[in-house]
């Protein structure tokens, strides 16, 4: 066998020499290392079927003579396996050949070239395959090609589209020195265009020493069960249309250049609604760091959260994190009013370290494991979602998270150093300040008045003047946000979470998952849990009911009923609800209703005012009497899981006007939120 291998190697070298010498020998005064490029570094969407082999084409450019060419592949980070390279006929893949030969910047080519290939045999589902070509010239220069990669997935499984540019980025970072060697050769004599690789060097060289911010993502574990493809943000729009996935995973998209456009996010949300699909978003994707660079505030992250004006062009609303766009709106307003320091506080800060133990709370969704323990092997987590915690949990979370500031300075310093190298500025101090809860406190203390929203950060007050439709949604969502999502898993340090949302009241509903930690950098246990989440997200089932989901009780006296109460009833019923009017004398039988409207203030006639006094605090009653506020939403007044909406003016005329104002903010999206709450 050794003799056969030796003979094949000699024959290969002879074939290489014969091809190269056909170009003619020339005298080289300053010989350079060879260039070796992969013509097929990745299959389309980084995925192939288990019965498929993969042909790797490569191209060598050398100024003198090639001494040796070797090709290797490995599976799941195992040992490198040698494959004999062969010369590839140009006609076999003309497109690839032309893309490689077309890099020459002159038609007078005196360099030696070789167009070769290797064949990688079929692998089983759940395989990650990496490959490379190594070339040595007669001067002893040894150069490796970039490393190519693909995953072998299960074609029988649910279709999962993963947006994860870090797979390619990590490979390029690991091979940056060889790429730089080849680019330098083109500057010292090779008439060969590697300007695209030069751009890669410029982009990645500043971040090379921070490679631990680019941990390996083990998608091979998911590929064993599911039909996966992995795409870049640039490929995302076309891949969505072509692959037609059931579940989409947006993985660790924390780099500014990894942003998915607002148009593509809207296309994604529309697609998921049309197909009742599932959405999974992991650590980093909501990162929204901002830094003051040379007097200008610039985004350091992808800016995926979205705005109140166009929530469907962001991810927060789809994930049930409804207050995050409110904070983004506030930061934008702060910048307009000369309070840019608030704008620099991240709404979501990524790359915090956690050694917590994640405990599964919803075993109907996550079935494979009851916990993940990071006490001996920390993981990256993020801050900003914690506003969704119940009040009692939040009181415990604040001191715990504040004590983590010292422990997480190391990872934040690395992130800041990377940002300084790449952008010329960072948000290190503001990232630390975010852990003191200034923005979460702003959400907790937020005032939603009749015509505006007021938020306070430290001593600064920011007022948002929103259209009535947006304002009424903010008022409602502030009251019910915690009920619209499920914290399916939570860690002991309140840094790791899995938050799920099931829009089962909607015919066009979706299931979504937010994961606050770097789950894709984990091992088999993490991917077992991720598989559970894919399974759940892919199986949307709307609730089956013969009666309308939204059923409202309207408490009013005859005067307020005749002025605007009947009109409110008609408005609600026109949008698919059932609305029943009751008097104060009848109300005791309806106090347990899930959704109650009360028309009138604390001085309302016929007993209505007595019930208003049970709902509103004395301070709120005083605001009604003074005409300072008229619309309130209160929770769990007479029953758990209850909403009570009070609409009250200073008098009967003002009450009627405020009912009309409230009505003007109602739309089908508002009713969808109510329905989701009521079936929860």
C-alpha cells in the first residue's frame, strides 16, 4: 500500500509539473509563496444531503515550481484525512474555473497554474465537514487555502433556516495569516486580483485577537435531526423564498455588518404569519450598543429591536418583548432633546458572562433536560429582557445582577477593545451602567397618560408624543406584557433565560423563542434543548373556539351609556368581540369577568363611582377630578388574570370625549393582543 501511495504521489507531482511547464520557464528574481484558492469553499447554504459527495475545486498560482500538493478533510473536528488531488478538466466546471482564472490582471501570463479537485465522500446526518488544500513550492514556502465547510443535514426533518455568518467568519479568522501571505504575493509580483480577500483582512484583522467572541457553533447536532441550511444576512431574503423553512433561527447576529435589513425582517414576519412558522432568536441578535465616535453617535450593533412606528420591521414585537421598542423610541427622543447620554445606554447588552444554572420551568416545551449548569464553564448572556420578570423576581434580580458587574468586566473589556479597533470607539462605561437598571427602572415607572408617555432615566424626563393607536397599544402592553410570554427557563443569577410566545388566538399566529445566552456554542445538551424549541416552534395550533375570544363587560350608568357607551359597544363588536353592558346594581355578578370597562370617574352616578374607587388609587382619582388623566388600565382588581379599563372625565361630556379618544386608538392589532391575553 505504501508503494502504491508513493507511485500516486509521484504521478501527481509529474502531472502538476507537466501542466506548469507548459506555461514556459522564466527567471524569477524574487520568488513568492504560491497562491491556492478554493473555487468551492462552501456548497449553497452550507448544507448537503447525506447521500451526496462534495467536489472541492481549487486553483494554484506559482511563480517557480510546485513541490507538493496535499488535500485534507475532517468530520466533526476529528483527525484530518488525506485525499489525493486530481487535475480537473476546465470543462467539468467552467463557471468555477472562469471565476478563478478571471482574477488575472494581465493576459501575458508566465506563472504556473493548476486547476485541481478532490472528492469528499458522503457523510451521515449530523456531520460537520471541513476541508483545505496545502501547497509547498520548491523554495519551501508552504501555504494553506482557506478552510471550507459544510454540514450534512437530515432531509426528513423539519426545515430550519439558520442565519449565522459567524461560521464563515470564524474559519477566516483561523486562517487569516495564510490569506495575508497570498495577498502580499499579489503586491510583490503576482498579477492576480485578491482585492476581495484584502477587504476580508482589513475587516477581520482588527478583531483577530478577540476570537473568543466568535465561539464555534455546533450546528451539526441540529443537522442530525433537522433539514438545516445556514445563510448570511445577504442571502437571507432569497433563501427564505427558495428554501421555505418552517422555523427560522437568527443566531448571534451581534456585529453591525451582520444586520438584517428592515425590509427583510418585515418579509420574515409576513412569511411566518402566512405559514404559521416559528422564530428563534439567540444571544447578541438584539444588541443595540451605541458609541460617541468623533462627536457622532454610531450604532455598534445590528439595530434589530425595531421601533414603535414600524414594529413589524423589528424583532422585539415578534418575540413578545414589547417594551424594548418603547425604550428605543425614548432614546431617539433623548437625542433630539440634547440628552445623548441616555441614547448611549444599551437597551440590550450582550457578552456578559454568567455562571448560573438554567432551570427549565416549562416541561411541556423543553422536554430533553431539566437544567443546564454553567457554574464551572461560563457562557455569554445578555441584559435587557429582565423587565419581563415578575415584580417579586425583579426585586431579587437587581442586587444579584449588580454584583455581577465586576465579574463581567473582562468580557465587556474585550468587546470594547474590539469595537475600539474596528470603529474607533466603544460603549464600555455605558454597558456597565446598563447593569444598574436605569432603562428597566424607566419601564417600571413609565407613565402612560391620555395623550403621551413619560419615562424617567435618573433625573431626566423624556416625553413621547405618540399617535393614539400606538399609545393605546403601549398602555395595554405595559399592563399585560408579562402574560403574553412564558419564561420557559430561568437561571439562578437571572441572566440566562428562554422566553417563549404562542399567538394561539390568531389565525396567522406564530410561535417565537428568545434565548438570552449563547446556546449554539454549547454541546449536545444545549442542542437537545434547541431541538425541543425547534419542535415546539414548528407546531403552531390556533385555539379552537365557537364563541369570540374577547368578551367584555361594560359598567356604566344610563347617562354615560347613552353618550358614548353604546358606541363603544358597537366598536368592540365590529372588531369581533362580544360586549355586554351592566349597571352597578348588576355588577356584583360580573366582577370576575376577565375584561371590564368602566365608564365614569369616582363621582359617577348610580353607584358606578363606588366601583371606580375600588379600582383607582386616591391619587389617580384626584387626577380624574382635576382633568389630568382619564384613561387607566389596572390588573387583577377583583380576580386573577383580569384587566379593568377605566375611562373617566371630569364630567359626563368629558367622559364621552375620552371614550371617543380611546376608541380612536383601537384596531385589529390591539384586539389581537387582548385575545392573546385572554386565551393565555
